C-alpha cells in the first residue's frame, strides 16, 4: 500500500512538472516571437531604442554597426550568470534559451516596413517588445537581464529595484541624446514607457516582491520545503477557525507566510502543488522589503 501511494505521488509530481514546463515554454516562445516583431518590425530599422539591456544592445548596434543578434547575447550574458547565482539554475537555463532563440529570430526574421510614422513606431515597437518581455517573465525567464542586476543590487544597497532601473535608463537615454540625437532619445523614452506599461499589464501588475500566504493541512511539509528546497525564510501564524462552505466550524490552522521575487513565484506554486493541490494560496504585491531572508543563505 505504501509503495502504491509513493508511486502515485511520484507520477503526480512528474505530471505537474511536465505541465508546468510546457506552460512556461509556451509563454517564453510567445514572448520571443512578440519581441522579435517589436525589434525587427519597428525599432531596429528606425534606429529606435528601448530601456534596459535591450536598449543598450540597440545603442551599441547603432554606434558600432555590429550584428544585433550577437550583441543581444553578449549584453545579457553577465546578467544570466548573475541570475544563476542570485535566483536559480533553472531560471538561468530558461533565460539563456529564450535569449539565444531571440537572437536567432532577430537574425533570420525578415519583416516589411510596417509604418514610417515615428510615433507609431515608438508606441507599437514598445508594445510588442514589452509583451515579449512580459510573457517571458510569465514563463519564469527574462529576455532583458537588467531586472536581474536590479534585484541583486537592491539586496545590497538602499536602492529599490525600481530606483535602479530608473537610474540605468536615465543614463542610457542621456547617452543616446548625446551620441545619437535628442529626438531619438525622446522617442526612445516613449518606447520604454509603452514597453514598461505593457509588461505590467501582461504580468497582471505584480511588483518586484510577492507576499505569499499558504493555508494547508500539510503546512509542516510545505514549511520544510520552503526553508530547505527554496532556501527562503518562512513565518508561521496561528489562525482561529471560521466556518466552512457548509456552515460547519473549522479547526484552528497554521498559516505560512513568505516573500519571494516575482521571478520565483511560479516555482513556489509548483512545489506547493506537489505537496497539496488543495492548498489555499494568496498572493499580493509588496513594494519592497528590508531585512529577513529574501536572498539565499550563504554556504558554509
């Protein structure tokens, strides 16, 4: 009997992992296609920029004439290596694949000139690129690594993730205005605004950190999983029982609470599902955090 339940549990976990990976890669694939359209159909032919690592790649292409596909890989490579250390190896692998496929798509895809209107180029170029970034994040990866660096710096300084990204992009646009033209920098700021709003829409407006509350009869196992497997801090609250859907009094329960970055939420939900698919999970955005154990424990 024990072997039966153990094999059933293992099979269930495999199905969950398979479904989760298929969903993630579907999101990433859609994201790469949309980002490719934004780059080759709007921004690249018209020497427009975006913010972040993608904007830096476009600026370097304008200045050096070097192949954009190669620049996308080279610029994002340090961020992916940092993500492997700060977030997780699976995240780094997914992001590496996404960026590599994006580079190939940008190299081989050929699109006709969609519009010559600079306002439409800025708005819709930002829209398609932002949608691509947003869907990639939904799949647990990034195709613009600036956010990984921002998360890392925010853990070691008083800057928030949003503060660092804003500073990075101000520097990038000032550089574009100085080296290329003021007009290009102004349209590029509009592109970035369009892209950032699209990213927020695609990922449902989630912020840099997500607070997760979990109510489950298997709270001890889930607590151990969060602390050891995910290497995150977890707090246990005692709750008074209320009334169930049928009007029956419910026993007192324990509530687990932890804070993770938005890039780690999908993995946490998967691990909770492996243990208890009926667990009640609440997510809500957190602007920023101080103290606690948001980053991984140092190795001894």
